[in-house]
């Protein structure tokens, strides 16, 4: 494990700072467009500050000078997720949030999810940090969309967004859950499906919202159960 050294000038802090500034600009644009309230501003800004701090720490820990082209695409996605977070906060406080705007921002974030992986492969800049960053942005977008939809579909929808975080929490007491999983197209497909189903449900263009959300929860539960069983069967032998 790399040792942190805050005096190491080879590590840049520019990109997390740019991300934070970009988030503030995006929130300002939302204020002009839909009258973003103080609580939504606080939610979006807090998200951006925490993201910038975590990203800076990750760059320091991995001794990485830059996120690279793919990481910058992921950073752009992260700022869109921050905007969605602000809009969902606004909605929960009883202020009408244009569904079209929320869906558009979330859809662009989902499209860029396919772009950053392609860029990483084309430029040969794939890295564990980039992969983890990408995964965390995906997970938080799913959580925020789940919170948004739970307001109308019921609290059970929160299980979709919380499942990954419950898995991480469980790994603190069951370390074998932290073991690497083999590549799986099924897992990637299910992960991508979550965003598509949640955004479709949020758009309200289809009447069967409950069916869409139930499908998302069922496929995600299947995927996590499948991975947990694999990890259990292949857990390290206890001395």
C-alpha cells in the first residue's frame, strides 16, 4: 500500500478542484432554469465537496498524477449525478421538478458510462482507480434515482439503491466478500439494466412503473445472490 505524503508535488489536485467548480456552475445553471432552492444547493454542493475530497485522497493514495481521459469523462458523469441529486432534493421538499430535465441529466450520465470505458480501452489508460471511480458513480446514481422513485412507488424501491452499500457493509464483518470476482457479462448487463429501468420509470412514459422497478430489484437481487454464493464457495480456507 502506498504511503501518503502530502508534500509529494508530483500529485495534482487540479482535476478534483475543476470538478468542484464545474458542479457549482452546473448548480447555478439549474438555479436559473428551475429556481433551485437553498436545500438543493446545499445537497449538490455537499456532494461536490465530498466527491472532490475523496477523489483527491484516491489520487494521493494511488500516487496518480491525473485521472486520464477516461477518468475525466467519469468526472463529468459525476457532476451530472450531483445535479440529479440537487433536483431530487428539490422534489422531496415539495417543489415541482421537471421530470424531463432530471431524466435528461440521468440519461446523459448513463450514456457517458459507456463512453468512459471505451475511452479507457482506446487510450490504454484503464486503471483500478478509474474502474472504482466509475463503479461508485454508477452506484450513487442508482441510489439517488431509487430515492426519487421511492417517494411515489414506495420505500421498497430503496432496496435497489441500497443493495450495493449493504454488500459493502457486510464485507466489514465477512472479509471473504472482498475477494475479487471473475469477469461476468451477466453482472455487467444487470448493472447497466438498473440505470435504464430506473430512468425509464422516472420518465413516466410507460404506465407499468411498478413492473419496471420490480424487474430492476429482481435482477439485481439475482446478480448479488449469484456473486455472494460464488464468493462463499471460493472463500479462503480458515486456518
